[in-house]
């Protein structure tokens, strides 16, 4: 076997090969290098900072500093001479240039609210303005639409006109006089907290999904109110039109309040249901409130009863009232938002769709001696639900059926772009409905509603359709009806009207067995072209507005 020569081992020692003199020279070299770097940084720092600052304001912030270059140079020379004469003085950072401010921008100053109901004439307006100016105020805030939905000026919108406050102010005069007195008038408009607007046009309101009646922020008996739906195009259009109106009148600043969703502990308020037991001997009825709509245990005296069950309670509806509550056969539901017009003849008009109503009934239910004190009577729409009780107990099951009917109206219009807002009036609507029988009243009335949902025809910027859906107690499609269209045009003074007698009516059965009504009509006349003034209606134009200003809104 071959043998390799044995390698020599090298022993390494932890020993420095630097002498004391070499280590001293190395330390001096490092110190000199540090001093040189610090000196270079000291000299270059002002130039680097100037370059970084200029880049920030010209590139990132998009500002022009060329106008202030001369001032900067003189300031720099002055600073250098001062630094030379007083080397110990500390440097003062250059003040950031102030951004350009437009005359209408809110920057600083005191503000105060003005009671618009006191601005009745020019003297009162000027007196209020001078008083605020004497107090050192800069901005005067005027509430032109409050949390009740009342509008305090002559709005050209259909909803705003329908909810006009008792006191109206002349916007142009108020804005001009306040400006003459050195104040900035600010128009305060409540956005989505608007019960009057929601009731005037359900298309603007928050509603229960798939249903026509309004969502309330509390029970009606506790003062609950509907709100506008921020997601609805009609709501955006309405608020936008109000802003356009006050802007055109001279209010350069608009303060939107209640830009929020309503507070609620749940997505849907629990209204429960109501059951009324009518003794057949004519004694007083017994009302039972059902909190969760599924069942309720009650105790009744011996005897026979006629029973009615309906959704919600007597005072929890927004636009639904009751009469004839004392008797089973006469219990009747009717709309509450109703007006009577005597020109040209007496006419009753429902101004708001009734809430959705559903009911069921049972006749001659008998409570026997064996049940008395030893039974449970539960009202439920689930036949399989079990209710505790003895073998002598009794369970009543109800299946409520809708007593209201949906009508959808669509109108095809040439020149729709000239319409600011439009309303329709449909006659032959049942005035009321009886809960026990489900029969509608023989008396008929008219129902008025706002049209919305503008859809332009393909390839057209002028022609299209307007539509709306309403809820009614009953509608006989076999008899003749009249539909009247009235539209206010974008010039603020011209109206367009057309009546339809031969209505094209079709019916579609809904899943619950009720029939939905569809009315599809075409205007024979064309809406005339007019010049736009103020709000632009369905053909919005904001070309004459000022530049867009982005602002944060606290919610």
C-alpha cells in the first residue's frame, strides 16, 4: 500500500502583527476620515434640503415656487450674513408657503346659526346680518331643510314643494344682503333624515326588502320615522337638486347635515302582530299583542269568538289607520295621508301609498268549560309549531294574506330630458279594505304619486320612460280608469300635462296569490324644449359650477 508523506502542521497564534506605531497611525486616519465626512455633510446639507423642499412642493404638492424665488434668495443672503456675524445663532426653518385660498373657501372665522323664520322681509334680513357682523361673525348658517323634511324656500322639486314649511324665505335676497353686510351665507340642508320626503315619495325611502311599506327608526307609537335611502338614485337626485337651487340663489357654501345611516339595533324593527277576539255576545273585544309574530298564550272566558289577526299593531303603521274597531265585521283599514280638493269638483286623493297590510280571521271559535283555565291558545303561522299545554289545550293557526295590491306605472315620454319632476294621479282606487272579509270598499278615490327611475331609450338623449310602483287597497282592472300626468319642466315655470283614458292594463300573479297590476302608456304629445334654469331635473348639467373641492365629512 502506498504511503503519503505526512503533512506538516501549522500552528496559529492569536497574535497581532501590528506594532504600537502602526495602530496609532490607523486610529488617526479613521478620525481624520470622520471629520472630513462631517465637514462635507455640513457644507452640503443646506443645498440638499433646498433641493428636497423644492422637489416636494413643485412635484408632490404641485405648487409653483418661482414667484417666491427672489424673496428666498434675499432671505438666504440675509441669513448667510447674519450667520457670518453671529456664528452662534441658531438657524430658523423656512416657513411653508400658504396655499392659495379662494374667496368662497371656508378657512377661519366665527359662525352663528340664523333662525330663518325671522327673515320675513328685507329690513329683518339686514338687521339680522348687521347684528351678527357686530358680534364678529364671519359665517351665517341658515337651515333651509330641517330634520322633519320641511323646506324653507320655494323649491322647484316635487318633494320639496310638497313639504314646504309654513315660513318661506326669498333665497336670492337673503344671500345678497348677507354678502353686502360682509357675511358668508351658508345653506344648511338635512340630507337623509327626512321623514316628510320619505313619505312623499317612497322611491326615496328605506323600505323593507321586497316590500312597499316604509322602514321606521322606531315604532310609530314611539315616534318612529322613515329615512331617505342613501343608495337610491332618486334620493341623490333630490339632494343634488336642492344643492343646485341654493347654489344658484347665491349660497356659495352648503352644509350637509345628517349624512348618515339611521341608528338601529337591528336591520328590521320587530313590530309583532295583533290578534283581536270579538265575543259574539256583543261584549267588548279583547286585543292581544304578539311581540314576535310566532305565538302567544292567552286565557279567555267561556263563549264564542270571532277572531282577526293582522301584522303590526293599530298604531304602528306609517300611513294606515283603522276605524270600526268595535265590531268584527266593521274593522276597516284606510290611508291616513289623504287630502280633499274641491276644484273643479270634490275629489278625495290619497297622497301616500298605504303600508303593507296582511290579515287572517276565524269565526265562531268556541271556548268550552273543559278548556277554561287549563289550555293554551297560540296564534302562529307555522302549523308544525308545538305549544305546551294539556290534552284539553287549543292551538289556533293563522296564515295572514296580503290585503294590499301593487301597481306599477310606466310612461314613455318624448322630450323627457326637459322634465324636472313629474307626478301622476290614478283614479278608481279603493278607499279602504275590511280585515274580516278582505273585501274592498265600494267607494273609490284617486291616488297621487311621483314618477322617477328615468331610463333613456337606446341611442337617445331626449326620449325615455318614467315609472313608479305604488301600493293600493284594491283596483278593479275590468272598469275604466283615468291616469293624469303632470310634469314641471326645467325652466321652472312651464308645465306639461296629458291624460290617459284607455289604459293598457296587464296583471301578473305574485307568489302569494295576489295580482300585481302593470300600466304601460305612451304620451302622444312631445314635451316642449325649454331653457334650463336652476335645477336641471332628469338632464342634469353642472358645467357652470365652480371647481370641485374635496372635503372630509365627519360621520
